[in-house]
C-alpha cells in the first residue's frame, strides 16, 4: 500500500516549536495550498492542510521557516483520535511531514534583488567563468 503526499504551499503563521515529555521536538503548522481553479466570482480558492513535523525537521523549521514562506512538503497522511473534555471522540487527519524544503530564497520573499557582486577571485582572467556567464542568464536560474 502507498501513502505518500507531496504539497507545495505557504505556511500560514510563525512556527511554534514544542518539546514532548521524552524531549522530542515537534511543530504543528498549517499549509495553504492553492487550488487549480477559481470560484464563480473569480476568487482563488485554497485548502488549509494541517501538518506535523518531528525531530530534526521540526528544529529546521523553527530555525529557518517564517510565516508566508513557500514550502515543499513530503510525507504521509495520518489519522488519530482523542477524547475531548466533553467525553466525545474527536478525529484528526494531518500530514506527517518527513521532509520540508524552503522553495524560495529570502530575496524572493522580500522582493529585493540585491546580490553580492564582489568577485571572490580574478574573474576577468578566468576563461571558465567568462564562458559560463554566457551560458545561463540570471533570470533563467530557479533561485
């Protein structure tokens, strides 16, 4: 049987890292994933998907992920249940994130296009560097 999920969306709020009683890091977060169509009145639709990340993935998210960041998530769907304060059984379905990747640079989120153009070597006399500059334009790079 297969249970794999791949999502691309934006995180809806700042990451809140928690630690379990056995000293394991965990974050719960919501990912806003756009639908491929718009509503009848032309508005974009999105699904808000509950996700959980554990251990190193949770620590990575706390350190590097900010509200609104575009993330790629790979994981699996998991369902759990618990009893609420009224004694009723509640069911929760969420994505257990095995892998989280940030899909845009800091410059993309701040709309800044400033780059460090200071050469780290003598680029004027480097034939390989000069040839490679002509192969790929900056606007062709995915980052």
